[in-house]
C-alpha cells in the first residue's frame, strides 16, 4: 500500500482512472481545505461588508473574459485532440498544435485584457448597479489587478492538458493549491499596507506560480517542446477552433450562476459576500465528488470513444453518474443537517458575526440540495466532449441559462437573496436533465441503463437520514457558542452516519459493493498496464 501511494505521487507516474481519481480527490480536498483557510481569513480580516462585496465582484470581469476567450477549451477540446494524437503515435503533430494554440491565444488574451482594462469602469457600473461610489472605485481597482492573471490561467491550462493527456495528474493538481496559498500570503504579508487589495496581488502571483509555472515545469520534464507559431492553416488548429467556438460563444449556467448571483445581490451590503462564502463551502464537495471525477474521467472517456467501444463508453458514463450521484445525495443530507453549526465554526471570527453565520447557513442549506446535479452534469458534459461534440451541450446550456434569468429575477423579488439560491438549484437541475436526455437521444449514454432502482434507494436513505439527523441536531440550541456548535455538529453527524449505514443495509443497496468493484477493476487494469509495459 505504501509503495502504491508513493507511485501515485511520483510526478512521472501514468495514472489509471482509479488512481487519477484518488489523486485528484486528495489534492482537490487539500486545495479546498486551503481554500477554506483563505475564505476564513477573508471573513476574519474583512467580514461580510461593502469592501468584501467589491473584492468578490472584482473577479467577475476577469472570469468573464476567460470564459469568452477560452470557455474551457484548454481542458476540454484541446485534451481530446492531443489525446487522439498520442494514441495514433503522432507526437510531432501534437506538439505543433500545442505551439500554435499557445501562440495565437496568448496574443488574443493580450488584446482582450488591454481592452478590458480600459473599459473596466463601464462594466462595473453596469454589472453592479447597487454599489456605492466607494465600492465602485475599489472594485475597478481590484479588477484591473486581477485581469492579467487570465493569461497565466489559460496557458497553464493548455500545458496542464498536455500532462493530463499523458495521464500525469500530479503537476496539474498542484496549481490550485499554490494559487490559494498565495492569496492567503498576499493578505498576511501585505494586508496592513494594501488592505483588501493585497488579496488581489496574491491572486495574481498565485496564477503565475501555480497554474502556469508548475505545469510548465512538468511539461519540461516530459520533453514537451514549444516554438512560437502562427500557422493558422494547421489542420488540427482549425479543428480545435471548430470545437472551441461553441464553448466560447455559449453560456453555461455552471459558470454564469456566480455572475447572476452577484448581479442581483449587489444592492444589499454584504449579500454578495455571504452568498460567496456559502457557495465556496458548497464548492468543496462539488470539487471532490464532481470536478475531480470529471477531470480524471475525460481522458478515459475520450479513449473509449476513440477506440469506438460504444457499449463500454455508455456503461462507464452511467456507472460513474450513478456512483457520484448516490454519494452526493447522501452527502447533501449531512450538509443540510450541519448547515448552521458548520458555517458558524468555519467562518465566525473577527468581523464575521453570528448573524452573518445564520444568513450564510440559509444559503448553504439551499445550495446543498443540488449537489448531486452539480456532480452529474460534469460527467455528462465530459461524455459529450469525449465524443467530440461541444455544440449540442453548449446550445442547450445557453438556452437554459437565458431562460433561467427570469427565474432568478422572480424568486429574488419573492424571497430575496434566499430565492437566488433556490433559482440556482432549479437551473442546475434543468441543465443536468437536458444533458442526460440529449446523450440518450444521440444513443451515446442510455438513460434506461442507469440503475434507477439503486439511485432511488440512495435518495430514500438520504431523506430519512437527513430528517432524523436534523431532528436530533435541533435538540442543541445554537446561539453563538462554539461548544454548542461542536455538540450539534457531532450529534447530527453521528446520527446521520448511523442512519445511512442502517438504511443502506435495510434496502440492500449495492452502492458499497459498486464502489469496491470500481476500485478493484481499476487497480487490476493499472496492474495489467504496468506488467505490459515491463514486458515491452
């Protein structure tokens, strides 16, 4: 076991789907822990007031620029093309395509960032119409600091895709860790001098050192070559453009959700910050259960599709969706039970009050309902991308995003900020269902072969465990005491765990066996590949 762990952590190790998932889940969990420290530090030092709203809002234009110009093209379309070249033993063509994409897109980003720097005041004035004059000024300043980071995110993403195509996951997984560390360092080292702007300077430094420099070191280690090239006639580059345009032009609710929440919440002081704190904590299980599994699965989905193993492709996607969704439903129940004590323990210190914890916990409770759909949609989207189809999912998600705007508006006016969290849930449910139906209609992944009975058992157990855990946890009154928080969290968690264990046994759920079978199958596959490599 010890030697296996060391092998997984070796930079040059080529991973199986299972070992890649284990590694990414571990590093994503560590990244989210560091991300928690980051958010806890921000809550402690700056609370949930106007300047924190401005800081969170300052990421909107840089994220928007990255989405419009990149749209996931580094980790999605490029990795499919590059993986195909490697499977066909066309390493030279792979490197040429890599060089052209990096050269062209770096130039495009430089132009885009220059334009965004000029028009930042106009964008902030339109997007965050509820901000005060001081908030507007601060948000413009922070946005201009953050904009250059997008070049390093993009180029680092392309280089990371090269490593993922070689089934080397360690270097790409380190980028987010270092990014979060440098945000914290920026605040700790320069907070007294620059105030909340120190966090933006830390984010810029983190983007250079984390996503970009670490991946570049990994690429050099495997001999990836780069030569500046504007060969726009390159066939693979043209294919990449064709696949990427839908991602660049389409608007996915997965990304747009944060923008929409900030737009509507800008009129209330601290509302953006509290929504952001709830969403960032909610992002921990999303990343561990959905993002890590999806990122690890894409190269293997692409390989199965490339080898035209369609039956195995569909079965693999369905098995992954079932396992991740079932685990997510169970986890959602615990998150809802523990919402207030968890938020209070995580964030309440310094300028973040118990009243802030209560409001943030409400948003976290409602966000938690949609965890399974956030996790499943990532797998369904990657099934499309592995099949070389970026147009269908992006058209569908764009239509859903546009239609959801009215839902956000209506629910916001009806239930205030809590309505935004509910609208977010409804939007991601629609997004996931649409992706599943479209894959079924294209005969790529059959909905009929998804184990609905087993999924229903997991939902039933989650509902019962959540209800029992909630009633037991409520016996501990919460009024801002750390001791009461710990007692409520511990009692609710133990009750939930016992109910889940008993429930899965009573309904004869196959989930534990399915997870063990997956681990065993992936381990055997990895062993066969290692033995074959030694024989060669």
